[in-house]
C-alpha cells in the first residue's frame, strides 16, 4: 500500500500514520520527522531547515525531493509506505508522481483528513504544551495554516480533480478516524465494509 495522507498542521496525520503503520505493515514516512532528525543531529541541512521551520515556512522543493528520494530508496519501502507531510506544493506533487513513475510504484491512495480550524488551534496548543515543538507556538501555527491554504490546498484540489482523493472527517477518537481511513483504502475497503 502506497498512501499519501494530506491535512493541515495538527489534523492528526502523524498520529494516524503511526497507527496505520502497524495496521498496513508499511513504514510511516514523515518529512517533518526526517527534518527534525536533521535539526537534532545539527547537520548543515538541519541548521538550514530549522530557521525555515521555526518561521512556519516550507523547506525548498529541491531539498525535500532529495530527502524523499533517499528515504524511498531504503529497502523497507518495498511493500509500500504511508507518506505524511509530502507533497505540500504542486511542484512536490509533480515530483512525487515522476519519482514513483520512475520507481514503477504508483500511489494507491491519497487521503485528506479534514479538521475544523478551531480544533487545529486547540490541538497544536496542547501539543506545544506537551512536546514543546517550537513551530507549534500559536503565532507560528497561524503562519503554517496560511501556508497550508496558499500552497497545500492546491495539492488537495490537484488530487481531487484527478479523481484520486478520498476525504475523511479527522474529528473523533484515534480508532474512529483510523477506521474511516481504512474504509476508503482500496485493499481494505471490502474488509471494513463487512467488519
Ligand atoms: P510537519 O511535521 O509535517 O508538520 O512538518 C514540520 C515542518 O517541516 C513544516 O512546517 C515545514 O517547515 C517542514 N516540512 C515538512 N515537510 C515538508 C515538505 N514536504 N515541504 C516543505 N517543508 C516541509
């Protein structure tokens, strides 16, 4: 299963991807986590990315494609992956399509998680208090939501127009939302319909 999860910051993509990783037995690839690991390791890339992330902006498409290409080259993605946080721009959506075409591994599903604005603000505030992620401070979250509306919403439209998008309500318990996602995936749809 090659799945892309799309949603605004704080929509629960990471939480669901963690859960789906065991449900679907494919790795969760979070470009945000890959960047945070580079920041933690204080690599040149990490130092550059930190400034951009703390400003709530997007790291450049070129850098992101390099990171993704390297990650998709690892052996553990042979049976698929759950991509969380990529693509975030139309250029990234194009790059992903070309990369997967070259690898002969087209996407099976793109799932959008919809969560109302107020719930996102509340969730990220809670995460800020619990985990101290610097880009979860309320001002940066506002910026990240603007960036989502400007740069990532067109990606959602791109998949919708191609008839490749499934949208689920992202409000509910972990299990409820996970069940909704599983119900729209091609290979699990039938199982879930009779579960
Ligand atoms: P996330 O954990 O997915 O919310 O990502 C945290 C931050 O990492 C984002 O606000 C961006 O600054 C950066 N980032 C993660 N994925 C991407 C991407 N695909 N393109 C550009 N920047 C990204």
